[in-house]
């Protein structure tokens, strides 16, 4: 599921990982062609972020919350951001926190950027109401079977301008 995430990135594009954890996704991104010096990994747990810094010395690892993503990226001169890969447990977060995190993510993504979300629930981790409010589409793009338990992979993208120009029509998936 990582290869499609990085396929169309330009050399000056940045990729952000939310919830770096033990570095499995970070490692996979690097192995699939992401330049470590074009990555920001956000991890709020101090011990994990310290470990990530040692394991991936060329990657910008930030100890902090995804609710302040814009501030973290600005203070590290990171951007433009084309992809965000998230392993955050969105389904277990309060709706208000989920809303802030997604608003922050889409505030930093470029027009053609997208958020790739790993989720353990059977349905989309972002409600239709929240997607509509943020102007984003959702599409289930696969399952990470090697993960235990397997994770469903979702792609979230801003509505394209053609769809936005046709008010009243139901928005299609990205």
C-alpha cells in the first residue's frame, strides 16, 4: 500500500507521517523511494520520538500533536506537503479532536495532495458529515494484510474543482 502513496511525488514535495510509532511505516516509505530529508514524522510520545530520531537520523522527527501540524511544519521549514500517511487511531479519538486533526492535515496539503489513513475499523474512520464539512472524498484503497490485525487503508482527498462547481450533486469518491 505504500508504493502507490509515493508514486507521483515530485523531488521537492514533502511527506508527513502522523503517529510514527516504532517506525514500520517510516521504514517502508524510505524503502519505497521517499528521501529521508523530505520526511517529517510526528510522534507525540517522547520515548518513541527519541527512538525514531536515532533509527532515522536524516528524517525530521517532531515530538508533538497532530492537532498543531501547521505550526510543527512551519517551525521545521517543511513543505510543500503532497502526502500525509497516518496511523493515528482516528476511530478512538473524540470527534472534536478528529475534526481538528483532519482540518490541520488538509490545511497543509497542496491542491493535489492526499491523506492515506490506516484504520482498524470495518467502515470509514471519518464520518460523511465531517468529510462534507471539510470538503473531502474518501475511498477505500486496500487492506494491509501483513499488519496484525490487518488494517484497512483509506485515501482522503479534497473535492476537485469540477465537482465543487456542480452544487447539489452527490460527491463521488476520490
